[in-house]
């Protein structure tokens, strides 16, 4: 029997990754690198931070602290990408590391203790910590993308003024137990 927590996490994180991917697909390189002011982050910088965090947290997950000595978190907030492709490649590298670790977990791993900055977390707590952190930043990416695209933005969820039709479709179906991402 598969652990419903792990299966749900896999679907949930894949969904959030897709929101970032779909935003990137709507934007030009210039838009990805756009920075509103000195204190704000571009989409590229946010993507760099997410990937840097993933590489640090999920590399050698059970044997090393999640805050690696080689991580330069401050550098994650400086754009060092030259192209959209370079940014996406780093984004994918982070996600590959994260997803490979998540996909390797078994139910009996969930109560094991791992460390992040010397603070012990169960594996479940570590996962929960990150599935709050990553969507927080992905929401920033989507928000910025929507602002940059304005009327050209293609909705990633239920478009404005389409809720009634969406709900009618959902309520016309029989009740069932499934993850909300199963229909995407």
C-alpha cells in the first residue's frame, strides 16, 4: 500500500513546479530578468534562490546538514544568468535534485531525523518546511509574470469570470476521492 502523504506531496510539488514552468513559457528573457527596483528580485533571481535552496537541502539528504558549506545563499539573490535557457537549466537542476530525493523516500523514512542548520527535523517536517517555502516564491514568480504580461497573461488556474462554469462542470460529476491535480 502506498503512503498517501508521499503520493500527495509528489503531486503537489509537481503542480507548483508546473506553475513556474508555465510562467517562464509566457515570458521573454528580458521579462525574466526584469527587476522593479534595487530591493526587489527578478523572476530569474527567485528561480535561482529556489534551485539553490533545493540543491542544498536535498543533496545527500540523510547524511549531510541541509545547509551545505558550499551554498552561497547571498549569491542566490544576484542575477548571474546570461540567458533564459541558463536560468531554466539551473531551475531544472534544483527540481531534479528535490524530486529524485522525494521519489526515493519510503514510508519508514518519514520519522527519521535530518538536520537543517543543526536543527533536527523529521523527514515529514523537512518536507513540510520546503513545500511551504517553494510555493511562497513560486507565487511571487507567477505574480510578477502576470504583472509583466498584463492582458496577454494566460491564466494558470480558473480564469477571471469563469468560476461559475468551472464549478458547474465539477459538480456535474460524481463525488470521488482524488488529488486536485489529477484533472490537470
